[in-house]
C-alpha cells in the first residue's frame, strides 16, 4: 500500500459490541478527513443444526454478521450523505441465496445482508451513495480452511464448481475495487456473485 502512496492504520475493536461501531467510523474520518468507502467484511460462522441452535449463537452471529454492517453503514452514511457521495460494499455469501445445511443462522444473516444492501441502496440513492454486495462462493479463508483441508470435502466442493477450483481471497479484489470505484457509478443495490459458477447448477 505504501508503494502506491496509500496509508493504512489499525483500529482494533469487537464488531459484536454495538458501542464500537460509531467510534470506528469517527476514528477513520478523524484520520483521513473524509470517508468515501466502507467495506463490511467481518463475519463469523458457527455450524449448528437447527434443532440444536442456541440463543447465544443466534445473538453472536447476528451481532457481527448483520447488526454491525447495519450500524457501521448508518454511521458512515451520515457522513457520506453530507458530502453527497460514497460507496458501501457488503461482503455477503452465496448462502444469501442457497441454504447451507446445519448453518441456518449463518444463511439467515447473509440473506438479511443482501436485503440490507438493497434497502440502503434505495434510501441512499438520492444522496449519490451507492450500496452493493459481493457474494463469494467457496473461498480459502480462515473461516472454512479446516473444512477444505478434508480431501473428501474439497473434492465434493470442486465437483460443484464449473471453473474447477476453490477460490482465493485475491479473487474478490477486482470485484471490491470495481464496486468501490467510479467505474460502478451507475450500479446500486446489486449483488455480484464471485463463485466460480457454483450457482449455475
């Protein structure tokens, strides 16, 4: 980032804690003087069969996967609407469309994030604030690395992907840069599926 004349700074917080949302956005604005882009990327997944699902799991996953994007977007949008420009990109999942067995809570939060994207896009369009989402398919991340380490599971997953490979985080970069840039100025409320074609069949 430094080579491209960019600047990054760390801000450690627990997105499951409601009180952290406003301070995170405020800190970014104080550092840079403005806020043009928000990417809601944090998420957690805890696999629990529906009949065994607990309130604590529900509460924890909703706090990070849906409540945090809602209130981070609200805090960011209050600034973006004043400057009449901004880009919000939500990282959802193909499970906003396709249910995931033994992960009903996760799928519900991602379905909610997709509708949050559409709802905010509608409300914020008059302020020239664009809200879109990226829904990744099978990507090698810390969240699913253990599952994909099982050869049988990996082979079963590969059979479902027309492009024939598991994605890497780098595969999401182009989509994120596009939706955060002026190249997407006539796009809002859309979800871009980066999934190797897994939803085709």
